[in-house]
């Protein structure tokens, strides 16, 4: 059964309540809260359905069928390494060579012939092209498969494998190959070390402000292939609900925070995501 799509009236009611409250408090200009649809579109034909805003959060599960293993496999290891060793600032300080080698290997994998976007990445790119409202794509993935499928403006909240940054200035560089013992930045004199542009545990994710802006007028929030273990991403569903948005989980199996979703579609991302996108585009 395709999910029942966002009920506009419910969401609109919530927006109207918020709008009235902010108007009363004289906060409209500060919060930039939009007029409810009924006021914005009062002169429009009733057949026109407001294009609504979708925020999508993807995790490692969407790339699993593209040949990139997920993180929290049953053994709790990431590609046979303890997470503390390869995904924390302490791990990097303790053994920078091991950490650079780990990310060099991950980067090299992205260039192998057998790694390519799957039908789920492609369906989301199609949704971005064809949906009339705003589609904000936030990913926890550090791979480039959304971009390779044609998605644009992807917010990589945990960084990107194909980028490195200066340890001193945080200047970001595109980086396709290995980081070697000789690799240095060009932003400092003397030149400094480079580190993977990846958000490790204990570090602040990238793009939180942009994500928060998207959440301000979210109507539908969809989490795909994420275990609901890693915060703040695991908390986005609650923020979306607080804004009156409908929430859907698409995953192999229910995630830890699954009780927070209105609907769940369970199975392979390569099957469930295209089905969901088809049904959504046919209804809007
Ligand atoms: N592709 C990548 O870039 C990549 C890969 C591994 C880990 N990571 C990093 O590890 C962290 C992992 O957290 P996470 O929640 O994204 O992933 P996770 O590995 O913790 O969870 C993966 C989720 O995907 C589901 N899943 C597995 N195969 C699936 C499929 N074929 N279809 C649909 N769902 C499937 C699992 O049931 C699970 O819920 C992130 O911070 C990310 O930066 C990234
Ligand atoms: Zn520098």
C-alpha cells in the first residue's frame, strides 16, 4: 500500500495557528513566518494544490545496494575498524596514519567501476526535478552517490569523502586521491596538514543552519536507510512533527526511533523509494 500523503488541511491548520500567534505577538517580521495558504491563495482557483515542502534524510542504508557497506552491521564495526579508532578526533590524534589510510581506502572505493547510484538515489533526483514544492535532501552519507544520480544542493551533514580540509584554517579542498605524508594545504605558510572533511563523533555536523531553515516550513519529512542511532539526525523527525509535518520512514526494518513516524515502508531502498516517489508525483 503506498503511504497516504500529507494531509494539507491538517498541516495548514497548524500553520494558521502559528501564524495567528506570531501576528498577535508582533513577531512576523522576525520569524518570517509565511501567511497560511488560505490567506496567501484566497484569490486562486480551489483546484490549485499548494506544492508542499519535503525534507529527506538519507543514511548508509540507501547506499548499501550500491556496494557501500552500512555502519552498524551486527558486529558494530565500520569496515572492520572500531568506530572510536577511525571516526573520532581522539582516534585521529592517536594514529593519524591509520585514519588517513582508512579514508583513502573509502575514497578509492568510490572510484571503482562497480560502485554506482542505485534506483533509490535516482528516484530522489527525479523527485527534486519534478516535485513542485521544495525538496531538501540531507544526507548522513559521505559518499557522492546522490550527486552522481543527479541530485543538487545535497547537504552532507557528516562531510564528504571527496573533500579534505586544513587542520588549522578549516579551508576545504576537493580531493580525489590519497592523502599522503606529503599532502599539505595551500592556505597556510608554512603549509599545514590536511584531514578528511568528515564529521567525527563529538564534532558539529555541517549545514545545521540550512537544515533548520528547511525544517521551518517542512510539510513532509522522510527518513531513508538510517538506523536512528546517530544524533542530531535521529532527532529531525521530532522537529518535523513539532512543525506539524507528516513523517515517513523507509528502511529495511523499523529503526530505533520508528515510533515517531506516521508511516513506514519496509524493504529494499531500491524498490521502496522509487515506489514512494512514483506515488507522490502521481498525486501532486
Ligand atoms: N555510504 C556512506 O557514506 C556511509 C557508509 C557507512 C557509514 N557512514 C556513516 O556512518 C553513520 C551511519 O549512520 P546511518 O544511520 O546513516 O547508518 P547505519 O549504518 O547506522 O544504519 C543503516 C540503516 O539502513 C538500513 N538498511 C540497510 N540496507 C538497506 C537497504 N538496502 N535498503 C533500505 N535500508 C537499508 C538498516 O536497516 C539500518 O537501519 C553516518 O554518520 C554516516 O556518515 C556512511
Ligand atoms: Zn592551511
